[in-house]
C-alpha cells in the first residue's frame, strides 16, 4: 500500500482515499463562470444531509473555504488553505483529536486533498495581487469538481422540503376541518358515528421528524377520515330531516316553480346559483364579455338561505332585503381583507368555484371567523376549501344549514293527538 504524509497520524489507512481525492483534484479547472465560493459553500451545506455528512464535517469545510480568496477558485491556481490544527481547534471549538478525526473524514469523503510539505507543515504565501505562489495544506479542488453534484442534491432537497411544508400545512387544515365537523355533529346530538374517536384521531400527536413518505401516508389517512366524517354528517343530517317531528314542525321542501310569497325563505331557482341563463349568455355574447359564470357544482343554494344563515353579511350590504348575487359578491370582496384573505386567495377561489359559489364559501368563512372558529389563517381555510372543490368534496349546503341553526333555540317536539285526547 502506498503512503502519503498528511500530518494527521496513521497515513496508511488514508492512502486509497488520498489517491482518489488527488485524481478528482486533477480534473479541477475552476468553478463555472458566475459561481462564487459562497455559492459553492451554500450548495454543499444544503446537500450535506443527503450525503450523510454531520455538522462537524460541515463546519470544518466552512472554515477552510472561508480562509480562501475568490481568485483561488478561478482555475489559475488550486484553492488551498493552510490553517494549523491549533487554529482549527480554536475556530471549531473542538479538541485536537476531534479535529484530526474530522480531517480524516473530509479526506475519506473526497472533499479535500492533503498537500503537505516535506516536513508535514502547512504554509503558503501570495504575490502582490493576492494569487497563491506556493502553498501546502488543504487542497479544496475536489469541492469545485463536485459542484454539479452538490447543486443537484441541493435542488432535490429544496424540492423535498417544499413538499414536506405542503403536506404539513394540508395536514393541519384537514385535522382542523375534522374537528369542526365532529364538534358540530356532537352539538346537534348525532349518534350515528364515533365522533369522539374521530376527534381523538385528529388530535393525535404526529411524529416529531416524519419523512416525506410518512407525511404522504398521514395525508392519505386523514383525507380518508375527513371523507368518512363528511359522509357520516350528511347521512345523519338527512336522517334528522326525514324523522317525523309532529304537526307543528315544517317540512324541508325544495323550491317549486310556483311564484314565491313574502314568507317563503328558500325559493331561489337553481339557474341563479350555478348555471347562467340563456338570456345572460346571449347578453354576454352581445357585450363581448369573456367572463361567464360556469356550472361548478350540483348543489342548489338559494341566495335567501345564504343571507339567513350568515347575518354577518348585513354589515357589508347596503340593503339586505333586496340584495342580489352581485351584491353578495361585492360584500364578501370587502369582507375578505378584514379576515386577512389576500387577493390571490380570493382569485383562486373564484377560479376554482365560480364567482357566486366562491362568494358563498367566503360567507361561511366570514361566519366562522366572526364566531372565533377560525383564529389563525382565514386565507388558508379558504384555500383548503378550493382544494376540496377541485376533487368534488366541498359541500356548502350542510354548512349553511348548520350556520342557520347555530343561534336558533331548540324546537320543542309536539306529538300528534290521538282521537280520544284533547
């Protein structure tokens, strides 16, 4: 086995790594144009976790790169650093044996090539322009030769971190939605589902440092739980509506084609909510307008139901008794900034749901924001609703019924009288 003098103890164990680093250093031709040593160090530090490099090794490379000059990386000379072990001990706040161990790790990792003088000392000097004339110490040319590798790994890690942030944010939104639906179901007295168990699962502690795969699995798990909770809520709601309530209760009926009276509450036709009429389409063509309200959902949501379920809208409507869909859109547009919802979130909602349906969604957000259910990010809550709308999982009608009955006193059930009773 060939040996080299590197000033860090037993050189025989490092001979193969030293020769590999020397071959890598021979390929050095300088950093690519417009790439500085600071950029190289940044990519290396971001790629280090994916390469399995510890904090001590990263700090050693940082200390060595910082003592080099920018002109050392142009290819005219090799970038060399010649700090002594004592100087590295003071810089890294480590013992001498620890520093020597980190140097051996750097050599084995192919990050530095040891170029020592005949007596094993590190030294060097520069000319009047700052270029290295002669030096012995740490040759960092292998670092520059691995620029493409560090850059690719840093980009991959940035992408992974972005995905991790996305899944963490989505998990928070889904878990809050599960708790909201379950709390509403418990308040209404629904007993057809284990609401407490669903809440306990949503409140469970997540892993401290989950991997990306674990976050994806948790996202799928909580999405399935949210879908199950939503389905159970809708089923319980339908059962509660169809349950016999006696002669004093009013049946929930869909609007008919008969003209509505003054006492009628939910009488807005479907086409006013989710479909443009043929007359409005003709008018849009004549006016040359490209903005046409698209049919987004099959839910039939009358405007009167929205206004009754969300009385908070009255503060933003000039005349709530004669409000139209355009008035509702303008009202929620004025309320959005007060809730901290920026224009981009508002535009995303209108693109995903359509103008009228987005206004309904914003109205429900306003009601929950006023009640204190939404405390952190109303914009994030709205974006979560947009995501559910894209997958067909957003149901606004149950939310409106729930908001309508939040302040209503419980109705006393009356029973039909028998033929012999007074």
